[in-house]
């Protein structure tokens, strides 16, 4: 993700070597991903589910797939 | 080479052979208080032997604070993966590793080298679309343990 977007920096942290970081982020099991010090993802997820969970809170509204977006537009009442 | 099996070496050699562009691993160390720096050096030293496109540049956290600051590194051992674009300009991939890259982290490091060196991304189109929407600084820390 870091390679794909210049705003993103991704760090793999070896938890046993940095126990202070593991404590700070309450790492009790791995893998554990922490996004912007707020969003926590436990375990390994399928790729797209992971991306959605990682960024949902930090990007505006339109996280739905383009298909869903088109369907919703059809439902909008025309004035 | 001690750490990689011959089969692993061959596999990596083949994977790296197709790297379109060189990759530089900036290895941040400090002389004291870094128990796993020697182990990290040992792991990293195996890689240039498998490809002339991979090189390791050691950066001392204490002696080269400008570089450390540039890459946002304040602990050791740490690795920043740096690529070259087609005109040879270096660029930061913003991929980092904190701690000795053993076990699963080593696999991730190899994947990062392949990605930054120009091999195909593993991201789906949908993932790319979602990721493109990020327009503010974002940090992702992935915690692992050596397997």
C-alpha cells in the first residue's frame, strides 16, 4: 500500500525486539496492524477487506464498489 | 552463506534475476544497544550475493542523523527500501522494517524488493482504487514475531 500511494508509510515491526512498541500498541497476538495509531486490524485478512478496514475511517464516503454506487444512483428520486 | 538453504538461494536468485531496476536497502544501525544488528547484517548480506541489482547501504543512526531524520528512523535495526526510477533517481518506497527481518518478515522483505525493483504489484484493481482515495499522511505498523 505504501508503494501505491505516496501518503502511506508502512513499517513491519518485529514485536519481540521492541517490547515498548508492542506494549504501546497492545500487541497480544500477531499479525496486528495499526493504522494512524488508531485503527487496529487483528490477524490476516483477504486483501481487499484489509484495505477497506485500514482506510475506511480516513477517506471520505465513497468506499462502495462502483457497482453498488451505480445501483444507488438508480434509486435516487429525480426532482 | 549460512542462513538460506541452497534451494532458497536458487529460488531467490531466479526471482531477483528478473528485477528490472536496482533496489537499495538502507540498513540503519547503531554501534551500541542494538543486539540484533549483527544478525540483521548477516541476513541482509546474503541478498547482494544473489543479485547485482540489490545493494545494502549501512547508515549509522548516531553518525548520520540527517539521513535517519529523512527516513523517519529513530531505532535500530531498521531497513528502508529505496528504489530507482527509470532515469536512475532514487526514491523512497516508504516501506520500512524494524527489527531483524527473520521468518515472515524476511518473506515480506523479499516481496518488497521485488515490488520496488519493478516486478508486478500484488494489488487488485479494486485495492488500488480504494488506496488512491487516501490523501493525507497515513502510517501502517504491522507487528509480527519471528517464526
